[in-house]
C-alpha cells in the first residue's frame, strides 16, 4: 500500500471514541469495549505484565499531579483568588 496521496482519503473514519469510565480515547465503537479499562466490564482491565501501568492507574498521587497541572483548575484558582464572591 502507498502512504502518499492515495492514502489520505482513507483517514476520515474513527474506530475509537472517549470512554465513560477512564476518559481515554480507547473505547472501540464496533466492539463496544474500552481497550484501556475494559468498560463495560465491572472489573478494571489490568495485567501482571504491565506493572508500571497498574501502579499508574491505582496511584492517587499520579492522578492528583495531572489535576493540579490542568489549565482549567489553574484558571478557576486564579478567578477565586482575585475575584471573590461577594455575599
């Protein structure tokens, strides 16, 4: 197969969408299953050969670091600091 002009027209279809549980773009539309967390299964997807991923998903500190650096949280903190609610 060619990777040039002919292949550019075949890039418009999406096989994955955002997952409700984990929020990643890994929910397969036709299979109705998330490749990251295993949704809609009641148990979270995890394997022993991926020890780092298990730590990453279960660690509270890792999630907290992401939320602390998110621009939306920084923006709301800035608004609260300089524009307090007058009651």
